[in-house]
């Protein structure tokens, strides 16, 4: 759960860097739980990646679910959020207990590389603020970072693209349609399940996909992204 100071920081960053922060408030606890549905494994060591941890509310949930040999990589582009995450790793007792297995990368996820792929990826990126081509390339990059059968969980606020499109310029509408198309392509190939989280401000869909390159999901009724 976010502390008062972290709420304040999030609000400041929303105003200062709206484009990359993309939300007024940190994710609520139900959204955090839905996003971390596939983090816990069956006892084998797992490598978990969280993209866009912000002040660390989803990270709290990930840490709760980490097994004794799991590792967690956090990649965050905003320097103030990175400072807050480092502070939590140093001073928050629950975070301290896993600190030797947590790495914080201060860079855009597009620049993250790894020599060992990740088993579970949780992304909190505000895709609706990005150009469609950037969303496509980030998703391709995440797939490249993923182990076979790895999951990717990410959210989108319900109805936001549709609402924005009502008042958008033609160019902006084209961008939003492009994002819908990119997400539809991803879900058509890899959808695993979708959770509806109404108890969040704003309510959100959580999409879970599985990068099963050798065993495509036999999912004929895949969920569609929110338009
Ligand atoms: C909607 S906020 C989510 C914060 C937090 N995980 C939560 O759920 O409340 C999006 C986060 O993604 C980060 N971010 C945006 N673009 C990014 C990028 N290209 N690479 C890494 N992090 C990015 C922002 O700085 C911000 O922390």
C-alpha cells in the first residue's frame, strides 16, 4: 500500500511527467493483486521483471509472493521514482529482506537487456500515452526478454481509449486505434486470461499473455483490448 509521501510523489510526477507517469494515483490493491497473479511459481527459482514500478505498490505485492530463490528486476525511467525505490530497498523492512535479490535499472525498458530471460513480467506502462509503434516495439522487446512459457501481465483502464477518441483530433484517433490494433495482435496470439478490476480508480482490465512460442494457446475466444 502506498504511503502518504508516495501518494504525494506520484501526484507530483503525474503533473510533472504526465506522459510517462500516465495515472493520477498509484494502482489500488486489487489491481496490484491481479497484476501479480502469475508471479509465484512452483518452487523452482523464478526471474521476475517489473516494468514501471513507480513508487512500488505492485512491487509490494510481488515481494509478498517471491519465493526464497526468486529474483526481481525493476526497470523505471523516472529518476524520482528510482530514488524512492532505492530508499524503500534500504529502509522498508519487507524490501530489505529481499534486497540482495532485487536489482533496480534506471532506464527506459526499451534499453534493458538480459543474459537470462524472465519467467514472469509485470508491466505497468501507460501504453495509451505512447505512439502505437512504440507500444509495438516495447511488446516485442518484452517478448525478447521472456523465457519460453513466460507470462506478461499488464493493465489498461477500461474505456479510456474510447472516451479519448470522442474528443480527439483525427491524428490522435489514429494513434489510439493503432494501440488497439497492437494490443489485439498480441492478444490474438498469446492471450491467457483477462481480469476485470472494477474496484480501482479508474477501473481496469488486466491482460495476461503467455509467450508460448512452441505451444500456441488454443484460445479461439481471446479477449479483445478495450477500445
Ligand atoms: C501508470 S505508472 C505505474 C506505477 C505503479 N506501478 C502503479 O501501478 O501504481 C507508469 C510507470 O511507468 C514508468 N515508465 C514510463 N515509461 C517507461 C519506460 N519506457 N521504461 C520504464 N518505465 C517507464 C513511469 O515512470 C511510471 O512509474
